[in-house]
C-alpha cells in the first residue's frame, strides 16, 4: 500500500512562495472579494447541504472554512431528496452598503439573493430576484454613479439557449430587476466562441468589465470584455488560456485587488474525479489597458505569495466530531432531525430506504475528495437490525464503500461497488466481524483509483476487494462519505484524512 504523510494540503511552500492549486479540492466556480485586510471566497455547492460555503484568507493562499450562507436549500420540499446536478450553481459575492451579498442561481428555478452583515454569521432567507429555467451565473455590480446592474448567463439544458450574457438594471437593494434585460455579449457572433458563461461584473477607471469564460469546463479559456457603458457595446480579448502548460481549462473566477494595489485572479481547473480545484494567478495591465493574467496569459505553477507572514493553512478534512460536525461535511439533501449526533465521535441513525443507492441517499454525509490522493480511515461499529448497512464510501456517478452489514447470522465486514445505473455488488468476500469494532478505510491515488482496506483490533491492515476507479458526479467531483441505512445506528470514531506524500 502507498505511503502517506499526515499534513495539510496547503499551497504555502513556507519560503514566501505558493504552489497551485491553492485550494486542492472541489471548490468549484469560485468568486472572491477583499474587505479591508480580509479575503472571502464562495463556491458553488450544487445539491449539497449546507450550501454556499464561505472561506476566509488573509493572503489569498491559505484558506479556512468559516461557514455556509445556506443552512438548507429552498424550496424545502424539493430538496428532501438529492437533486444531483441541480441546486446551487456558480454564485457571486460582493460587499456593498456595509453588507455581504451573494447572488446565486438555481438552474431549475431562477436567481436568488441572500445577504449578511457578517460573512461567518447568519445569512438572510434567499429572495427570488428573477424566476425562470436556465438562468445561471449571476453577478451584481453596484456602480460608482449609484446605479446597479446584474449580469447572468444561460444554460441550454434548461433554457434552450446559451453562449450569451444578459444585463439588467437592478434596484440598489437587490430586491428587483428594473427592466427586461438585454443581451450585451452574444458568443455566437464571436469567432470560435462556445459556451460563454460565468460572468463577473466590475468597474475600473471609467471602464465596465465583464470577465467571462468560454469553451467549456475542461478545455476552455478566460476572456475579458470592456465597455464605457454597462450595457455595451463590449470589446473582447482572451486573457488566460492553457497554452503549453498542463493546466487545462484555466478559467471562471474572481479578480481581486490587494490593499497594496496588486491585482490577482482566482480561477478553477477541472480535475475530473477531484472536481474543480482553485488556482491563483498574478495579474497586471498592458499598455492598452487590458489585463494580462499569469505569465503572459498562461497559468503559473509556483509564484511569490501576494502577502507574507501568514501561517500555512487549508480547509479541514479530518474530524473528531468533538464539537459537532465540521464545516467540511455536507448532506446530499436537506437533513432531518436525528440523523446525526456528535460528542464522542459521530453516531449516524440508520435511515430506512427501499433502494439504498448511495448516489440518491439523502443521509449520506460527505466531503470533497482531496486532489492528488489521500488515505481516509475510521473505526466504526454497527448496532442494528438485519438488513442494516453502514460505512465509508467514495461516491460519484459510480460508487464503492467499505463497512458493516447486519445479516440474520451476525455482522460482516463488506466492500461493495456500483457502476452508474447498476445495482451494487460485493467486491471481495464479506467476512464476519469477530470484534466490537473494525477500522475501515480507503487509499486514493492521484488518478482517483481507490483501494479499500480494513483491520480488526491487534491485526494487520489488509486490502479488501479489487481496486475501484472513482468517477466524478453531476458537475462535482467524487465525495468521501459516511452513511447508515436500515434500522439501528452506526458509530464512527474520528475520521482521519491524510494527504498523499507525493515526494516519497
């Protein structure tokens, strides 16, 4: 089995430089702002609950999770079951009039607004700003002259159109749109453009800017559009693309300016099974007033940090559940009371399901799978009726898990896999649990290939079953999850997630 070191997946090299990606997991569709000396970042969360994670940094490199803007997804009843591929798509974050504002899309329902005085505190109940199907990727702009605008894109899967950006005039309090909207950029009229989306709206030195990606998630590029009028016409330039680097599809993110006046750009890279990881690029301006991102429009791998002196940090992965469920975890649907208890580890109530397909299990508690590989393990017990199952899973369009199953003849340690659209089957032979508890886990390599393992107290760790190739989900990377089904309960000690030692 591979060698792993217990360490944070931090991008801080500790010598004044950083290495991309700065967020090494599925923090997709990032948007970020600076308020004073603090930076805040949000990401799409799709069907996961709580939604709209909020991260904090002091240097754009070292990030921690400070909360979520959505405790539950709305409409409440619609999200009682997992809406894979739906939910919260690419959001935008702004600070205006002493408040933090998020406008986010639900592609099946419309564009919503929520706000807060404290980004780590309570956010308002989402308000529907514009209803309709296929409305995606909104971003507000409060202009220097007191006017306000909203730009958004279109999803062809719902609206029947895409590759264009629409701008509305908006009320100053973001409660309503003031006109029918106008298409200000039509990608069909730009040679080579396809899937123009993800716009972010800015104003600088008399210019209105829309930063928007095109070309698709895995292979696209980043464009910038500018005009003297927020309603156009806009001129265009590609400002970041893969070129001869190994960073595929570098696009869709946020322009941030430091206190010292330096400009930076955060964007994602699609890593398949690991989702959309986040990179940080330096940004400067050419003699014609256009942004130049990275190294002459190509993404950088290593670069001096924007600011020095911060302690290396990364979003949490391991969890002892001593003070609750950590913010790295999310359910696959709106949770019900009693699903989980914490204190001395984690106890999950076994929830009965006619078809316990983990892809559609509301009470699967998951977190993002770390990019580059990891080892995850926990010690667990199952106190349940025959037919109950519980364990540690890797869930995408395909899934696999290792854990315990209660049979009429006792409890067995089992490993099961399921391909997309197929029922689960045993991966290896189940064996009896001849002890109160078992330690189970999985090693994931840099390609997403998973080897499950288990050991009883005092015994050596043994691989269980054949290796399983993890897959991405619906617009998300694979999740590392815990679950319990049937009648009874399952308890888990601390979950330890260890990053792969790529230098070993």
